[in-house]
């Protein structure tokens, strides 16, 4: 029991609030929420740094190739202040298509599964609508 007269239930609730605040913080700052109530995805730089020197293995291509793909797809990807960056959208989708679990990607990128699948489908639509990436069938 606390000496301040708090009941056991009040102490438990306070501890739950403290634990929730710790979980919700990232390096000492609370994470913002998007209008739908989903957490705002982490930045591309954060996710990129998490892979470190193994980035090329995570996306199955070299960094210059990855950034060339991002630049090629950029005109076909949405860009607004609330949308995730084109680089993060491409990273999430390529990592998924390279064989990663959506759960692992969501955890690392700090996004909800619905945001993850939106990124994958937007990336796929961008690839399909980019003439430079279309493969021609031999005649």
C-alpha cells in the first residue's frame, strides 16, 4: 500500500498509465496519431538505420538501385503532409515482396496493418503504371 492513502486499484491504474506512456513514447516524445487513430509511421531514415549494413539484404537490391527505384516511382506515389514518404512506402513494399512478414514490417515501421497494406497496394499500382518498369513480351 502507498503511504499517501492511494488504494491498490488506484496504484494499479497509475502504473498502467505510466506503462502506456512509456510504450507510446519514442525517445522521450509521444507519438502522434493519424486522424484514423493509427500511429504515424516512423521515418524512412529510422527504418533504414534499423537495417544498418544489411539494408541491401533486406530489400534484395543495392542502395543506389533502391533509390533509383524510389525516384522512378515518385511521380506515381501520393505525396502530402499526412502520407508516408515515397522511400518508406517503397521500402515497406519491397521488403514485403522480398519475403518479410507483414507483422515484422509493421512493428519496425510503427504502422498499423491497414497502413501497411495501403502502402503495398499503392506501390504495386505505381509499378504497374510506370512505363519505364513495364516488361515487353517477345513477339
